[in-house]
């Protein structure tokens, strides 16, 4: 099975008044560059247009990054494109990373559980990956990380004992509070970020700040 995609074309236009072309900055901006000897030297930008070009490059880079991550294909089910530019040419937009991820290995659930993750990863790795190659990283949002922590905590609560006396894991720590008086104050808490499933499946989690998923 081959997935078909298109190149996304990004265009930017920025107009500058002709009277500002030779304007100078009150304070120059140093720009670092590496010379042939591997040493860093600095050039000072003194023109107003240098700053404008720098800001346009920043904006253009942001456009490209958004297209790579969040781009949505505008190709219809019939393979046609309905968007046309001023030149009369068809505008084509390719699928970004998140849309490409949606089209493969998608599962739906009502109640989150570790069994859902294990079953999905076993289907991917069984007879295809060796026992030492079954490490998976799940990228999700903050709520997804919270769900995984609660699911692991519920699973291990019956057979895992934390050493609160020696506290080798750092689960309980000393703290201070103004309302406790002379009573010693303590802070307790932890978060599970990995799950070691049977048959060598190792699940790790990363919180993606740009993720729209739970």
C-alpha cells in the first residue's frame, strides 16, 4: 500500500515603502557567523531593511513549519483540486505530519486502558519485530499523559510497595508550610511515564505541546 501526497507550496509577500530602503538603525544589531577557520565572528546590521528581511524570514519559516505539521490536503475524493490561484493555476496542499498519522493504525475507544495500548502494539510488533526492538514512544497531550499515569497506577497498586521509610524513589519529600507550625510538613507524589508490557513491549510517553489530542 502506497500513500500519495503532494508538495505544499508556500508563498509570502511583504511590501516596504521605498522611502525606508536607506534608513539606518539607531543601534546596530550584531549577527554571528562562522568563518573558514571555524571561528565565530560578528557583523553588525545597521540598515532598517536588514531587520525587515530577518522578520520576513522568521515568518516564512513559521509558515513552512505549520505546513509540515498541520497541513491538510485539499485533494477531493475524486482526485481533483478546487482551489485556483490568481494566475489560474491549481493550488495544491499536501498532508502534514498529523494528517498522515491519522490515516494509519487508528483505534477508537470509550474508556482508556493499558490493554488497548498493548493490543494495538502487539498487532504491530508480533512476528515483525524482535523482543529487543519493541520500544514505542507515544506523543500525546497533557490529558493523555494523565490518563496513562492513572491507568498504570491502578494496575500496579495491588502489587507495588513504595519504601516510605528509606524513600529510595523520592516519593515522599520534606517541605515547608506556614500553617503547620512546628509540625513537620511533607510532600508526596509521582508520575508514571513508561510501561513495561509483556513480550518485550516498552511504552514511553512524550507530551507534545502542539498536540490537539487528549
